[in-house]
C-alpha cells in the first residue's frame, strides 16, 4: 500500500515533470497549429539548450546566466532553421518538412557527438539547491521546487500572451486564416518566424533547466521528441490547452506509476495515449487552435 507522504511527493514530482514538459511541447504544438509543420528536430533544440547551458556554466560558473543566454542561442538556431530550411517548404506536401526536420535531427545529433562526445553530461547546479524545501508534510528537493516554480511562471506568461495580448490575437487569427491576415497587410511569414523562434527558445530553456537535474547525451533529442509527440497527440494537434493538459497528465502518470511499478514508467505514457485515442481519436482538444 502506498503511503500518503509518498503519494504527495509523487504528486509534486508529477506536476514538476508536467510543467517542464509543457515548455517543450508548447513550442511544438504552436508551430504545428500555426504553420502546419511537424518539427521532428524540436527535441534537438531541447538538447542544444542543455549543451549550451553546460558550456556557459563551465565557462562562467553561473547557472542563472546559462538560463538567460542558452535559450537565446537556441532561438537563434531556430531562426536559422526556419528561414533557411523550412520557409521554402511552406505550402508544399507536409511530408517534405517531416523528412527535412528528421535530417536536421540527425545532423544536430552528430554535430553534438563530434563537439562534446557521446558520454552523459550533467549541468552543475548552484550549492543553494543542495538541500530540500520543507512543505510541512514532506521535504521536497530544492531544485525540483525551483523547476516547478519557474516552469509555472513561464507557462502562465505564455497563456497570458496568447489570450490577453494583440500578439496572441494575431497568432490565433493567423492559425485560422493566414491568407486573410496576409490580405489585411500583415506579414504572416514574420509571425510564423516569431512563433518558431519562441518555440525554439522555450525548448532550449527546458533543456538547460532539466539538464541541471538529469543527465543528457547526443541521443536525448530523439528521446524527448518521442515523448513530446505522445503528449501532443493526447492533447490534440495544434492546441496549447491540449499541450498543457497532456503534459500534466503524462507527468502525473509517470510519477504515480514510478512508485507503484517503476519498470512501467516509460510505457505508461503510451498506454495513456492509447486510452485517450480510443475514447477521443482527435485528442482531448480536437480543434486546431493556438490557445
């Protein structure tokens, strides 16, 4: 029988995993919702965030600096990806973009292996996170509490931008009818580029944050994108609300299964995806909507 304290600890862990997964899947689902592009290389952007963070921490000794700069560097990589490789493919068969981004995933993986080697790396977190936070009933690791807090703030900021700003209105309108928005004199291609860059930056942010809590290697991008696509399918392709709901469900599922039957933790994600698709084939939120 599972103890109450273990259940509470697993709940906090599941929420933390879910919130950090949202940072990865948000960009993936926003890009699909607006641009109709399935970016296989999105997991590589997460991986690059971790490696850029590693270099910055090794050079400066400051994780905080890495958290600020690494996502910007990944966003620049995302900008180059969108402008040079993906933009010429808009309006063509979606399979073209899938094949291209799959090739980019392999390219990034090999480049990282050449530059940093194949061994597992870990970003060194500041000593301030060595202890635990006393939550009354349980003591929760300080860095995991930090991850939960900063991820929640970022996700709320994304939601506010999408629902409460002119940029969010423009993004939703472009997702529904890009031709009409373009006819009104708004450069839709710039909106698409901005969304892709922000999505890349969010993946990079998740990479550097999680990279200080668990190891990463050149194949991490492949591992991450598989889980990210499962979450997007659960939530509904192109729906930010679906990405949030799917990520939280997956995070909690993994945390609970880990304390009951640890060997099935990874498999539980795909079991959940199968159940959702059997009940609702289009995902929890079937509308292709940015918000």
